[in-house]
C-alpha cells in the first residue's frame, strides 16, 4: 500500500492484478486499484475532480480527468473517510499511475490539490 498526506487529507492506495482481457482483438492486462481518502483536517471538504497520469511500460501515457470519482463528488467532514475502487487496462504487464484530486474546503472555499502518490501496476512474478 502507498500513502500520501496533503493538507491533512490522506490518500491510501492498494492494487490488484485481475488477469488479461481482449478488447478489439488486442490483449490487455487488467488492474484494479482501491483508494481510501481520509479527512484528518479540521475542515469539511468535497472532492470535485480528478486527474490521472497512467504510464505503460511500452512508453504509452494516458491522461484521464473529469468530475468526481466513480460518478460521485463525496463530501468528507473531519475524520470521515471515503473508499472506492476502479481499474485500468494496460498493453504491457508493468505500469504505474499517479495523479491528484481537487477538493474544495467548505470553510474557506479554498481549492486544494491533493496528491495521489505514484503506485505500481504489475503482474505477479512467475516462479519455477
């Protein structure tokens, strides 16, 4: 698990390899990631948008951005936490993701850029 804290907002990430899948006659490696957001700040915040940079070891980079996460824009009061899972498809068996969330502080109306730490996506190593 990797973790990062920005202005009292803690992001924790776990990953899981989910096998391969064919889409449009191409083989893809399927990964799931599980994110927990903990509000350890004294303020209520709302996640408004996300930005992801997905790296594939075949030197491909995909950018994903948009409102909220998994169709939601959660509000977290102090000491609340919110968890969700999502996934991605890579053309190789090794990659990484990193990014950030924009959150709005309800008390100050400040926009906070909360860093999502870089995490690895890799298939299990085969042993003989």
